C-alpha cells in the first residue's frame, strides 16, 4: 500500500517553522524524511508566495510565517494560515521560543 499524508510537504514545512522559527533546513528534512534540496525548494515556494519571510540571524536563518494570509486554494470561508497552524500546533507561535538542544 502506498504511503500518504493528510498534509502536503508544504504544510508540514510550515508546521516545523511554526514550532521553531529558527529551525535548520537539515532538521526539517530529517523530520519529514525528505532531502534538504526538497525543503529548500519548498521554502522558495513559500517565500515567493509571501507565506514565509526569511531573515538572517547571524549565520542562521530565522523564518516568520505570515499568519494573516488566506490558505491557498481555499474553497470554504477564507481561513488564514495562522488559524490552521493554531489548530495543529496548539498555541500561537508569537509566544513560542525556539526549541533548545537537549544535552
């Protein structure tokens, strides 16, 4: 049986960023079991569509989801990215801190 998911890889990348705006490409790739190149392409799609803003923070990137934007291709009432992420992640990202490495 073929594997499938309720969420696209674009949605899954957004979830990773929602959980940790400072997440690295390689960490997203490992969590989603895809290549870093795939994640890079998805991030290009999301930034070109203005769903994600990327900023340099020292040697790393930090991502900001534009939560006010409507879902792409929505057929029902216009839902925003933020509304959907709040359902899936649980609490607003503005209050979340990047996950610390466990020692």
